[in-house]
C-alpha cells in the first residue's frame, strides 16, 4: 500500500484506490483517498 499525508486527519494514512499520475513537469505522483475521512490525498514522487 501507498502511504500519504491526510490534511484533514493530520497524520499519515494508507491510500485507498491509489493511482499513478504524471505532473506537467514530468514528475511522478500518486493520488488516492483517505480510508478514515474520505478526503483526497496526494503524494509527489510515488
């Protein structure tokens, strides 16, 4: 599982439904959803 920081929970959580994306500048990132509160999560470089 991929972990990321949830701004709403204010701690690291494992992402639900992680998806790899590529930013405009070519860097890789991961988008997902917090399992506790349902907020969107984002992690650069994963």
